[in-house]
């Protein structure tokens, strides 16, 4: 979304969050810890780079993003799909990491 300034999703966006998480888990469950950490590091780096290019208006105005519903707030979408999401799953991730 931040790299293209367009809300382009997958079918997963139509699912409730827990179902979406389950589908993503099933897609990646065979991935090693090393691969998961590498992917996570790369994704986080891309996120930070994209955020650094934003103007203040990009965080509050949904019209700045093609196809974004007018009642959505961009910074909230970013938060829900980054640090809020990480916090929600931190305990599960730590437990998984301690088992590998």
C-alpha cells in the first residue's frame, strides 16, 4: 500500500482477522525460523523505507491512496498491520521461537 499508494489486496483481506492469520500461517508453516526472520527483516526494512517517504497528509487522508475506502484512516491501517499486530502475536512468536 505504501509503496504503490494504492490499496491492492488479496482475497485474504475479505476474511476476518483470525481466519486471515490462519490462512497465512498455513501458507508459511513449513518455513524455517531462519527464513521467517529473514523475510520479517526485509519486510520491516521496506516498511520503514516507505514510511520515511510519506508526508503528514499521507497518514490521515484516505484519498491519497487509490481504492482506499473513505472511512479508513491510513495511519490506523499501517498500525494495525505492523506494531499493533506484532504486539498481538508476540507471545505466540516467542513460544514458537523457543521450540525451534
